[in-house]
C-alpha cells in the first residue's frame, strides 16, 4: 500500500475527530506557534491574489485566508471525507478532493500556493514541487510549512526530572511514524535542508524567506514544557519560495 493511500485512509477514517481537534485547539500554543509566522508572510502578498490552499484539510485554515483579502481561494485535499466537512462548513469556498502531485488545475492558474504541514508526507519532493510549479504563475509564491529536518531526527529521553534531546543520524530519506490521534498513525519522511533546497531549485524556485519559528509571545498561559521546547529546539520549518 502506498503512503498516499495510507494517508488518505487515515484522514478519511478520522475526519470528524480531526476536524473537532482543530476547532478545539484553535488559538492553542502549537497552532499559534506555526500560524503567526505563516500569516505574516501571507499577509504581505495575498491581497487581490488567487490562492490555492494545498492540503486544506477540513477548511478551517482556508477560511482564515479570507481575512487577507485575496481575489479568490480554492482548497484541495487528498481526503474526500475532509472535503465533505469543508464544503458543509464553508460553502462560500471552492473545495476539491485530489492528489497534490496531480491536481488537475490549469497551467499558471494561481498567484500563491499555500500548504500547511503536508510536504513531509512525500518521500520524493520533486513530483510535488513540479506540479506546484506547473499550476503557479511566474513570479508566484509557494509558501509551505513542514516538520523541521532536525525535529524529525531528534529523540527525546527522560533522565530524572529532565528531558534530553539526542540527535540521531541525519543524512537519509527514511520514513518515520507518528500519531496524530488515538488509532491514527501516519507515515512521513525525513528530508535534509539540502534535499529541500535542491528539489525547489530543480523545479524553478528560489527561496525568498525561511523561518524556524520560536516560542511565541502570548497573553495566554501555556505549558512551561511547551515553551521551553519551542524556545530551544525547532519543531517546524516555513519556506516562502518564488517561482522564476
């Protein structure tokens, strides 16, 4: 069974639970940790632009893009069940179910392609980046987030009352398994910075901005363990790439 099929079946099976998780955790530490820098990037470039939210899930973050005053927003996700939820909750947005490597959209159709935490599901980045480059206009932007390459090879161990972070082998493209929800195990792949950069360059992109989010400033009180981890160790990587 391919990882595409495994991922699709996992999200289809847990679509309602996953949607509720996103709603209940809205404004939480980890959402803010990622969304604040992503939103800052998109706010600067989204006005009057046509945007594709690639890997849009149940449409919650797609809806948030409306506040950035785009000309049009379209959402696409691998899971038909998540797209059903998105259509039921956000009928004003155009949603499609499909494969990010073969979207079916026209050449140079979008000004911006946004993708939250989807890239790491692909072992080879070239097919994905090639398709993004095909449907993105020249000088358009591909803004995406993924698991940080260091986070993927960092092992946590408890030692007395402290947590130690140990770096495992880095130079590989192997899979790793992780749990989104109870009974929902997902497969992702490790990518080095060199692999990410080379795949973007090969498909006609240059990196315009790269962000490794740190702990956020917020009036809300968060778990001190989360704050300490996010201050000292990377969890996510955000890249703004421009199509030549």
